C-alpha cells in the first residue's frame, strides 16, 4: 500500500509549492485509512534514554510541527516520531516563501522560523493520544520575541512532561535570530541546568522525561568540546546530531537556490553531519546515546550513521524525494546486515567506525 501511495503522491506533491505539498501530506496522513502495522524484526529493537524503541528509524522534528499525525507515522513503520518545534506562544514564522527544494541535489533549504500552533494547542492533541502506545518526543524552542528564552524552555518542560516520551532542546535552528548563541558555554550551561532542574521537579507527578540536546553541524571542534562537556556535566540523556547547516557546499548543482537564506538539509549534509556524529561519539565516551540525523536516504547511509556512533537515526528531507517506502527499505537493509554478519543487535556496531571517521579529512563545506 505504501509503495502505491508513493507512486501516486510523489509526482503530485513535487508539482506543488513545497509548503503547500507539506500541508497536503499532513492532511493526507490525518485521513489515512487503517493500516495493518508490520511487526519489526526484534533485532532492530533499541533501548536508549530509558525507552524501548521497536526500531531505530525516527521521523525528525519539522515535519509534524503541531502533533497532527504522530500515530499515522508510527503505523507507517517509524520507530518513533518527534513533533515540533513547539514554542510557548503560537508563532507564524518567517515570511513566505521559506521552503525550497534543490531537486538535483536531493536537498532542501528552509527558513521556517518555528512556525507552530503554540503549546496549548499541541498539548491538547498529545493529551488526546495519551492512552496510545508509541514513542513521541517533543522538540521545544523559544519564541522569537521572548524576553527570556531560557524561561520558554522551562515552561515547555513543565507543560509537556506528562505527555512527552522525551524532550529535545532545540538550540540549533538557524532560523530564529540569536538562537544558536544558546550553544555558547555559559548560556548552554545555564539553560541545561534550569531544564534538568525543572525535569526533576516535575518528575514525581509527570513521570520520567528524558532530555536530549540538538546541536548544529556548524560548530567548531573546540565548540563541540564545550558542548559535550556541559551536556555530560549536566547529565542530559542524549544528543541529536545534527540540525541543518548554514554552509553551502561548492558541489551543489542547484546554484541559483544556494543564495536562499536558511538551513540546508538532505543528501549534501550527510558527510558533515556524519562526521559530527563521530566527533560527538568519541567525546561522549558512552555517557549517553546519540541520534544521528542529516542526509540519510538509504539503508547504507543509515548503517554508516550508526557505525559513526548513532544508536538511533532520523529522517525527513529524503522522504520528499524517496517517499515513505524508504522507512521499510532502511529497516530491511539493517536487518539483512545483522543477519549477514551474524550479529544479534545494532548495538554491536554503534560507533564501530567513529575513530576512523574522525581521522579523515574534514568534509568539503
């Protein structure tokens, strides 16, 4: 059924304006007919952040910003879904157009600007599915005009703790002015201290809420040293590596589009984001697991990201070009790899190539 859906929908959606196509895709998922969910290969199960994931393939934040279709995505085979970014107050985001396809590069540039319905609306949607199973994380961000951005994150932890499988602290979007400054040492240390303190304060009534930190791929290695050190000292539960990049590799074929401001995602991000996964993995020294995201468009790419140090992976941009069938393709390839190599779980290969990758020349920017 998914293959038939892709065959019909992909050509249609590619004819539409990217943001209109995205809106149509969300609406389509909301009204998707019942699907018999396939049982995942038990060898693909992953335990991370105190959670049991049926498989390692997640939907990245940015697709379902407002928690309109998390359960439809889970039924389509994702092992977990991350909604958001959500801000305390509703936010229109940046002026349109703000989403651009780079067709020949299988890439996307976006400058959405945390457009979302706001915490109150998203909370109602997540509360209505609280009786259902499935891992649904909440990616949280600050309002553009907030006078105290750290207070925004604290408020969102308090708000969503009862309904979030985990939290992602997004300080790495390039589309909210000044947001990436929260990755600087003093600001990040204060932010994580207050977020973790809030999580501990609400734990008794809301239950456990793992906290993950999502970083940019554009950090220098010295900056990454500081970020990982602070994440470890504040005992975050994991990191997501990485968000979109401001870099514009000279290899991009859609040169006219490279002038658009915003974050670049998709295939051209793969090597840089994978290098950052490996660099983060060797610095974390097993203190917490990583989610690898950026340019994953095949089973081979997923495997490379895992061998670089990711326990879990996330997709988004590749689905625009490959369709939802990509999820099953990746899971099938990962299962085949485990069978062929006689391994019982993906955990046996997490980080296997990290040291080798960190010794390579830096990816072309």
